[in-house]
């Protein structure tokens, strides 16, 4: 699936970071019905950087999990700029295990610059929480679809990215760290972020070419921020097609296909 707009990787980075771009909750409210948000990890507390709960996709009960950005400074502070703490990832895993118990498919929306790296997060086991999600998601006995809707940064994004189907929006990005961080480490100059964006191969088109993702979801002309409803419809069509296929597979077939998918990467 080819991109409609011929723009540079750095321009895609800027598009992915636009404050007007639809967030996880924007898509949840447009794609699903009767969403009931659930809170807390049952260990430490609530993390508003990740929202999750149960909903209906048509007649199918599903579990939906999304990394959530704010629309303004106040909301972003409340959401920690979509940088989850360990309790956010543990909440997500709690909801995934609940979905497995009740045979509900899981839909994840990825949108984070990365996991929060503050002292408290490290003290509470940030690395362990992310690693546990990776291991557990690989073996969950229910279908998983993950979609990068804007930024997919480092392990903070990958912690929701072990799925049977992984997609990226046309102008989203997915990488081991930010272009600014990459430039600081490799070029010793964060001002070379534009060059880094090209060298990192972080666009949806690059990652699809390398077989990292399963497909690219086209955006409205100019970007997803120009038409939230149409963008939601494009995502909904992909989810609908995949669920019909994934729900027909046995648990054994589902797990084997997921294992082989990530063995190839």
C-alpha cells in the first residue's frame, strides 16, 4: 500500500507529533460501542497514560487498550505526555489476561514517544514490566491487533506491539528512540534529527518494506488530523477484516502463526 503524499521522513515525524492528530480515545469513541474504561494495575495504582477497557466492535466483545496523549498542556501533564509508568503496562497486561479468560480479541492503539524513564518508574520496575508484557503477549490465547496511530517509541511502544497483526497509519513513525535521541548518540548533535529520521528507516513505508509490520492504513489527504471520522473508518475496516480471519483460527494455530511471525523479524 503506497503513501498518497510524497513527503520526507522528517515531515512524517512532525505530522505524527501534531497536537491535532486523533488520539486513542478519539478512535475508541468512533470505532467501538459501549466502551467501559477499567482502571488500575492491582499492584500500585492508576496510570492515565494508558486507557483500557471493554467494548463492542459491532456484535463482538473486545478489549481495547490505548496509549493516550492530551490535547493541551494540562491534559498532557495529566497523561504524562503518553509516557507510561510500569503500572500502566501492568494495567494493560491485567486487561489482556482478562480478555484471554473471556475469549475477547484485543485491540491496541500505540502512541507514545517512549516509556517514562523517571526515577520512580525505574524503582517500580519499568524494564521488567515491559519485558513481561512482551513475553505474555506472545502466548496470549486470543487474537491481538496493534496499530501505531502516531508515534511508536522504543520499548514503550513495543510493550503493546506483540500482536497477530501490526499496522501503522500512513504518516506514523515506529523506532527504537526519537530522531533527536538517535542524532545525539550517533552524530553527537541533536540538531541532526532530520538526517537521523531518514537514516533510522522509521516510516510506515520503510517498516512495511522490511516486513516489520503487516500493512499501512491510508490517511485522509494531508493527514489524519484533517478528517478524524474518515481515519476511524479506515481503521475500522482493517480491524473488521482481520477479526473475521483471526477468530476462525484455533488457539494452537493462532499461537504458532504469532511465533513464526516474530521469529522472522
